[in-house]
C-alpha cells in the first residue's frame, strides 16, 4: 500500500527528469499496478519511465539529428528531412541489431561450441504518435513530433523536439579573487535570460572519511572518480557571472546551467574548474580610474573608450618577450590571465562606445560579446584578412542603433578607389613605400550609428 501511494504521487508530476537508477524502478511500478491504474495515469507513468529521444531540426538545415541512448552508448543519426520515416527506422534497426545482439552472438557461439542451439530474435522499430503507428512513407520532417514514442524492440523513448540544451561550458584555466568569471556557454534552443545558473565553492572545512577495517586501514584505495564525488560544495551565487572572494582562495568552483526557453526546460550541465582560486595581483591601476566611471554618461552625452588590447598572436613572439615586455613575467602575457583583467577593466568604464584594436577573433566572440552583452552592449568585428585579430567596436544599445558598417582594407582601397588617386600617385614616386603600404593587411572599420535618445 505504501508503494502504491508513492506511485500515485509520482503520477501527478508530469514534468521532471528521471535518472538512470530510477528508470527500472518506475518500470517495475508501472508493471505491478497495471490492473489498478487508469489508462490516463498509466500512460503518464510509462512516459515518466522512458528515456528521451532528442530530435534537433532547424529551418535552414536540410538534415535533422536523432539522438538516443541504447545499451551503453549514445546513438546519433543524421538524416535528411525529405527522407521517409522508413529509411530512418531501417538505420535504427540496423544499429540496434549490431549493438544489442553483440552479446547474444557471443553467447550463441559458446552454446554452439558446447553442442547447444540458440537463436537471436530480430529487432524491429516503429514510431507511435497519439497511440497510432506513424506510416513509414511519411517524411522525417513530419513524422518526428513532440510527444511521439520511438519503440525499438522492448525499449521505449519519448521524443522531444528541439529541447533547450547546453552544448558546452568552458571555464577559464586561471581564476583570481576579485575578478569576475564569465563562463563561455554554447546553448541550443535556450535563452541566456531564461536559463538559471548556480555556482558552488568547494568546502575545505568538511572532510569525508573512508570506512576502515579493524587494523585501521581503509577498505579500498580511492578511485579516480572519488576526488569529485567526495567533495563537499557550498552555494556561492545564482548569477551567470561570479566574482570570487578572498575566502574562495584555494578552493575549486563548480558551475551549473539549467537551459530554459519559452517555458521548456532542458537537462542541466555542470562543470568544475580545473584550477583553484588564486589571490589577485592586488590593486590594479584601472580600479582608481573606475572611481570616475561608476555610472554611464547622462542623457545627451556619451563616453568613448579606445584601447589596444594586444592580440594573443603578438604577445608570445620573441620580440614581445625580449624587447617590448621583458619586465613582464610570461604568465602575465597568457591570454587566460589577461582576459580576466581586460574584462574587469573594460566593463568598469561603463562606456557607451568601446573601440578596440588588436582584438583576437576568439576573444571577441567567446569573451567580449557575452560579457559586454550583460552591460547592454552590441559589437561588430573587422578581421585583418587571414590573421586571427582585427578591430572591434561595441556600442550601448540603449543609446545607439547600428545603421551601417564598412570594412576597408587600406591597401586595396588606396589602389582602387578614385578618391585616393592623388595619394597613390604621390606614393608611386617611391615604389618601396607604395609596396609596403599596399601589401599590409591594415584595415579601417567605419561604423555609422544613430542616437536613440
């Protein structure tokens, strides 16, 4: 009776994540109470006990992805949207027979070696929607619908179309107290604003003990996964960006993201830092300047900040290490270290226009764009040909609207634009100078903005 009451309460919760250990438990519950549960509640219970089949389909892609976990491995199918359902199911059956019958074939070989006979049953697959089998001549784009059920032999998968998903989380490899951490998130069908976040700090005051024998020795040696599973964590923040404090020094951090969008919630992903929080470099010169830029410029005015931030491709050259910055320790030239200082400094100026030179392309997309977006700034980037750096400009979208962007390669423009004819003629008197100017990858970024105030 107690077990039955528990199952009834579970039936009320139609939306929550089922962990793998509970999967078989719910299947047993469903089977045991089939005679007494109504059809509607039994359907809900069966759905709760199902693994998910995730279908990813976007309008501008001719293919769709069908992902599910069968056996011990994740299966990912890339199928044309115009292909019939039968083609996709045939591939699913092929994979299922290949992986699920592998063990059966080994067992059969042993039995045959002992003079016994054994046969493996062929696996079938079908797609069911609203308790009706979907015809195999239906195109994939129409067949795979939210709430459908994929049946592969005795396995059942609940189809979820374009659920919010965290594709990856990247945390910096250098973390310092007093400097904000901007996680690099790659979200699919999820909104940064709708998603929720959680930071935890490793609690070094709590210790875990291993069971000991009568001799006082531990029963077993710690495994490779014990280091993470035995950690104790204390909640530190519920914001996307977290600034470590001095009490975090010496501890690792853990970041969790639950993707959400339009009322839909996906599977949470968590990531633990690979390093411990270190002490910062002390008071930085720009922190004194921040005292004058604690707020944005008043209405009718705007603040401009221009900064050459030294592209990473130039920071590690022999010239930089021995001539330009011989006083700078190598670790301070590493981008992962400099990124923290750059973000804190740039955000703290509360600029309305931010003009950056020698901006790395990856730094722009992976760090500056997400960090400055939280400060209501949008940005544009102009690359220098095949090089990995260029010019970047950010503007406050509460004050400006982008009307036009022109990217000009100075050497090409000088040789082709009629307005530069006189300058080109003058430089032609020195072929070496002309060749030097026209062969460089120097670019000019021209952005036309309109005030929205």
